[in-house]
C-alpha cells in the first residue's frame, strides 16, 4: 500500500471569523498554523489569504507574500495556493498571487457551480463584521465560475508558464469528466492529483455511496493516471477521509473544510485535525508520506 499524503487547507474562503476564533486570519496566524500543521504531518499546505483587519478573503499578493516565505523557510511542505480564491473574485484576481509566487502546486477547479455557504455552517447568531452576514445567512447567491476556457487559461498561465502542478478540485461527477476531457486534449498531464469533494452545497452530497461512485468513475476514466484524494465538508470530514484512506486514497483536512474536531467540539487548530487523521492512519497501519515522498508521487518540480 502506498503512503498517504495529508493535505492541510488552513483557512480557505468559506468560513468566517465569527464561526470560529481558531480560524487563522492574519499572515502571522496563517504562517504559525501552517508550520504547526506541517510539523504534525501534512506534506501539502493549501493556502488562501485574508484581510488582516476584518478576515475577509483577499486575493492581494502582498498579503500572501507576508506568510508564504515564512512557511517556506520553516517547513519542507509543498506550498499549494488557491486559484479558486473567494466569492466574487475575478479570474485575474484569483491568479495574481500564484503568478507572483510560482508555487509547486495550485488548486484548479474543474467546473462552474452554484456556491452558497450552507446555513448549517452558520450556527453563529452574532457576527463581528458586516461582510459576514450573507455567509452566515446562506444568501451569498454566488456562481463559482470555472468555464472550460478559464480552466485552460489557468493551466496555460501557471502550468505551462511556471511548471506549477495542480490539485484538481472535483465537486461532482461531471467535473471528473471535465478533467478527462482536458486529459484527452493533453491540456493536463498525469499524474492527476484529483481531489474529490463531498458535501459542499452545490456539489455531490456526503454519502458513502457517492464516495464509491466517484472513485469508480475516476478509476474508469483515468486508470493509473491519477492520484486520488478526498475532502468532505464539516462533520463529514474525518469519517470520509478515513474511509478514503482505507480505499487507497489520500486525505485533505484543515479548517477550510471543517471547523470541527469531534461531535459538537470545535477544532482549536489545523494541526489538531492533522494529528487526528495521522493518528487514525497510523492506528490502521498506514504510513504518512513525507513532503519528499509526496513530491515524487505527484511529480512536482521541488
Ligand atoms: N473550498 C474547497 C471545497 C480552491 O481553493 O480553489 C475547495 C478549494 C477550492 O480549496
Ligand atoms: Zn481552497
């Protein structure tokens, strides 16, 4: 059995500061939590940036540059920068930081979709900042735009230009077919690090039969040309990634995807989630991949 790559998605753009006091916001908090997550066993760190004052997701490369070098200096982890950005950002805004930082890896979202924050994430009644209101009420009314041309543009500008490789974000079964289409046309190259995503409103639901179905479909479409990873939103996070690892997959955890560590218990850090999945994997006799092993498995530029 090959080793399991743990990705940690540290802050994201979905959760808001009022949902958890532990969500890292400032560059210093993002750097500290990323370093701790890497020390706990994450070999890939997936990163978004936030406005240090009000926690709103920001595409500003200057903010990214306040934490990226710190993480790079202190860990050997693979840096993975979002190209999904946050609600309402244009593609040019989403690409600004990746184009400047030229990371080994970026996310690449494989289709357009409705994107509202699920009201279940929003048990919070009082919020600190006005911008959070639609997030907490589930009324963002947002289309997450990733057309075929957008996808090709990301590959063209980052992949071909800078040797960046991708975490292909597949929120539904059609996104796997979109990825297969890009593979057929040689827009993307194997091994395809394919992140199948469960339980995001607008995407495929977090049901175990869907996990099997997505894997079976990816196996059929890609054969040995892909490396499978799984993330699931909210309370589904740990059960889904555990099941995926038992089926030979890799795992993504982190406060971007879930603010929880157990039933009714808020996670106090990203490292806490990484340590938990690491413990589960090792208890089940699985081995966790080092950053060097992850680089080899995914053919990253290093
Ligand atoms: N928010 C996650 C479900 C991105 O950053 O491009 C997927 C994600 C997208 O991480
Ligand atoms: Zn992300």
